[in-house]
C-alpha cells in the first residue's frame, strides 16, 4: 500500500510530538507500506512569522510573505526527517519545489497545477520516505503558498498524483463527530462520511479538514481518513456516495451549527429591478461574505430578499445595501444580530422525505422560533436566536442521531 | 557603482534593526548605486534551530541540518525585502538556489563552485534590489550550507561574480582595531589593512571577518570594507599589498592575542624517526587542531618537537602522542597549560629588520618570559604565561602602535 500521511501543526507542535510522529511513520513503513509524509509548520510558528512581518509592514508584499511563511514547513520537515533517520527509517525532507509541486503563478492562495512525481517515486523505490513540506509549491522559480488549509490540499494532491491507496489526515481530534461534543455529550464519532457531508459539516466545532482539500479528494476519488496523531483510534473515513450506500446508514449524519450570525432583510424590492444581482454583486465587491440567501415573493410587483452575514459584518452590509436605495427603490432594510444557524446534514436525506418537517417539529417542541430556512440536497439549515443554539443542537441530536442509534441497537439485539 | 552589502546576525537581529538596515540600503540605492544585499539569519535564530534539532537527534543528518538552518536566512531576507518594498525601494528576496549559487555536493561546509548571475543581473537592470540569503547554495537540487562565516563567503563570492566595486561587511563593530579595545584603551581603528594582515588578525577580539572570505576576497581582488551597521563611521578597508604600499604605513598594523593555549613538547625524538610527520598526522586524525609548531635540534641524533593546542585539547593531545611512544622511541612528553599567544602583525615587517628583536626587548622589559617563538613574513608570535597577556599586549601596543603614531603626529605638526 502507498499511504500519504499529513500531520498538522498541533501534531508536530513540539519536538516531543515530532518524536511520536516519527515513531508512527516508522511503524507504517515497518508494516511494509510505502509512505509519503506531508507536514505543516510547528504549532504556532507561522503566527510568530506573521507577527515579525507585521512589526515591519502593514501589508507585506505577497511574494515575500510566501517566502517567509514557507520556512515554517521546511523546519518541521527537516526535523522529522532527521528524527526518522536517527531511528533507522531512511527519510528525506523535500520543499515544495524539491517535491515537484507546481502551482499557478499567484501568491498567498495559489492552486496546484501539476506535480512532477519523479523525485518522490525515485525516493520510494530506494526505500526512502519523503517528508514533504505542506502548504507550498513553486511557480516559475518563485515560492508560492496555497492559503488556508494548504497542507491538507498538498496531501490530497500528492495522494491523487501518486495514486495512493489512502490519504490520512492526522490532527488533534480523533475523527468527525455527529456534532460538537462540547455541546452534546452523546456526540458520536462517525466511521464514515461522504465527501459532500464532510463539506457541509466543515464548520462543525474543530475544523478538521479544509473544504478545498475535500473537494479535491472527491474530484480525484482520494480515500481520505481523518484521525488523531495522539491516539490509535481508527478515525473517520471520507468516502464517495457509492461506497457509502452499500451499508445501512442513518438519514442524518450530523448536526452542524454556527454562531455569530446576523440577518439582513431588504423589504419591498420592485420585481423589475433584479434586486438579487445588484445586492449580492455589491456585497461581494466590498468583501462581505454572505451565507444563507432567501427570497420570498410578497406580491407580483415586489419581493423581500433576506440573507445572513457574519455578525461582525452587519454594519458594513447594511451600509452597502443602503447605497443601492436610489437604484433599487426598495421599501426598507431590516437587520437583526445575535442569531445562529443550525443544520442537519446527511446524504440519506434525499431519499427520506419528511426529514425537514421532523426538524421543524423538533424545534417547535423545544420552543425555538425559526427565522429563516434554507435547504440543499443533503442539508436543512434554520436560522434561530443565538441563545437557543445549544438547546436546538441537543434536541436535534436526540431526534436524529441518538433515537436512530437506539433503534439500531434494538434491531441488533433482537 | 555596484556594491554588495552583507549584514550579519546582529545587524538584522530584531525587526527594529531590520528597519535600520532597510533605511541604509534605501539610501545607498537613492544615491544612484546598485546594491546586492546578503543577509545572515536573525540574531540567535540559528542557535534556536540547532537546539530544536539537538532535542531530537544527537548527530542530525547533514543534509537535513542544512535544510533546517537555511530557513534562518530565508526569514531575514524576506523580512528585509518586504520592508524595503514598503519604504519605496523595489526589492526581492532570493534563496541560495534562486540566486544561482552553486556549491560542491557536500553538506554543512560546502564551497561555492559557481554563481549564475543572470537572475541577479536581470533584477538590477529592472531597478530591483536583490536580497540574497547568505550561508547557503544548491548542489544537484539539494540545499547546502557553507559552514561558519558562510555569509561573508557568500558576499565575497557574489561581489567577485558580479565584479562589484566593493563588498561592505556590516557588523556590530566599526572596523578592525590595532588590538582589542577591551585590553588596550588606546586601541585605534585602522583605515586600511591588507588581506594578509586581516588573516593574521582574524582572531583579534571581535571576529569580524571569516578567514575564508578574506582568502577569497584576496584571490578575486574584491575590495572589502568592514563597518558597523549601527553607525555612520567609515570602517576599515581590506586591500591588496600593492594599494597599501602606496601610502606611508606603520611597520606593525596590530597586536593579536589568543588565550587558552597549551604547549606540548616531545623531547628527544630520534632524528631518523621523522617524528614531525607521525606526530602531526596522528593528531590531525584525532581532530586535534595544532597552532604553533617549533622544532629544535638537540643533537645530531635527536630533536625536540614542541607545539601548541587549545587548552581544552591538552589531555587528548598527550594521549595521542603517547600512543606513538613505541614507534618513535622519544624520551618524554612535557605539557603546560595556562599559556597565551601574543602576535605582532604587519605587512611592513618584511622590509623592517629588527622588528622581532624589538618585540623581545619589549617583553623582556615588561618581565615576561617567552616560552615559544614562531615567525611568518608578516607576523611574530610569542607564547607567554596566560597571566601576562594583558601586560604584554599593552606594552607591545605602546611600542609599535602608540609610539609610532606619536612620531607621525610630530612629523605632521612640524
């Protein structure tokens, strides 16, 4: 088997942790598997570099920032390689350019365009484990970086290019949970999720996998495994729908939630104005990220457009929409902060009608007032008062996860 | 003018210092000069990386150590480049491989074999100041480092390859002194020294220039200037003999000294045994660095061989020589610690007979017992008791530097 193992910043945060990672890699190789390791920068070392830069310049040049930050992974890769060599496991650290990772010629958020796997394959053939710096590549001789979650992206891209049998993402949690265990004590680790569910669950508590990496994994059918570098637990496998359907599944895989949501409603937008296009182009232009969008028809002549933004952006968003008043001739703007979004996620939802209704019933029985609803094929989201989020998540977890599990148990025992 | 400026670790030790260096580079460019900057790693950042490695491995793999340490200069180069861009001076950081610095394919102590100056020249033509990481290069796709004083070597090699008009070495002292100002208050900054004098003075107090860089500068006739990044002083120019002879010079340029010297004497080595060869091959084999070597003929049948080593190596050296007893049939070994070496250095010495005698007279008059003497074309060294080193240096400074200076002043004033 060829396995790509990616270790995040916490997993290589201290030399003590690097020893543990080296031991895990050594064991993988000792079992007879080939291993390509991808590492992030040690713990908070990237933050330390960012602080240095900020002491010198408000907005550092992108190229120089990439060159600065790329050193973080080079440090952890070299340290891990020397430790592996020390414990008798031949290894070699490789920077982005040494590993043949070509990217677009942009800085700070480049996409990988191709990987020349020759260097890696030669090392593997010689029995040497390559330790590749995550998060970085090269474009026309310049060091580039891949932006947030870049090391996950590096790992998935390497797994795809090398046609690896699996891509293990090591982090400080032991997998993906049905919801945040800090909110619901009964939250249960999932053995499997689909790529799509993983995307919808991305903002669940610990952000274990970057969405871009998940998208790439889905696109190249890379078998992803999220697991802890601190334990021997099996973790959660992220697989395609196909594979997933072969086993009995719960309708709802997990309950996701997000706090600090604000709702803005533009009331009475004349239909002929095509308000949606103007409003959301303008917001994007000003860098306001919009999440849920709902449009409802009030009359033939006018519509109400409502959307959510992060609470921090509420004033800016209202201001931006206000500038459109003369063009759009809307009636008024309403805004409300201190909201939250709670979602049920599950690939099984498509074939199970009535799941949304069950969600609404659960929330009504918990006396929670739903302010907005938005649905996708594998998700139903409700915007609710921020103060109700824990009660909502606990109730939904009982309805969709715990109840179903009890049912399963009954069946198994009969 | 094309100037290579090298800034050492103390000069870029903090972001505050990097601001100051950026300002100096900006001013150089604003004057109309072209500038290539070479930087060391920030202050003690290299030590921090070495500590990390030592927490993992006793003897880290050389290749990985190079890859680890090379990040230090990449950090300071990126930071300096972004600061320069910020203050309106176009700049770009370049790692060893980006700057085209090719080395031998060895790690930790590689020599530069060639520099492809195309990238640098292109940047200079575009009015962009290259900020090159010192201490490192590339060999067959592998990151290599140049060993101690490597950044000085990088700077001199770049100055030679680019045929620069000068190579300015910025450090935390404002030049080369006639002796250590901590020992002799009247020590005087030298405006000029020759390459050879610089080599002999290398171990003088602050080790301002690495010998290898001086040798290279001499070989390629690079005009070296040692100066402080903390002041606007002119510094000391390191020039060739030719240039230097054109002006009136003192016979003795400076007084060098070294503490922690031990002397070992092998007494009564039969002449036919070729003792010198065996003794010093064996010592080199065991990694004992030998400094002064003196052989005196006792009789036709036997010689006495005496040499100095660092005090820390005295036991090891005696042990090594002891293993040769059966082969060499020498009479006995004598050893003495707590010694020091004091030297007078000056390119003018060759044409001034009697300088050595003047040194011995000065030491005798100061009641200092000379234990060993060794001479070169531009240096006379005496091994003396460690307790006498300050008195010796002060007396020699009075005889050769202060007295001569007074004479100069008299002439000038007449």
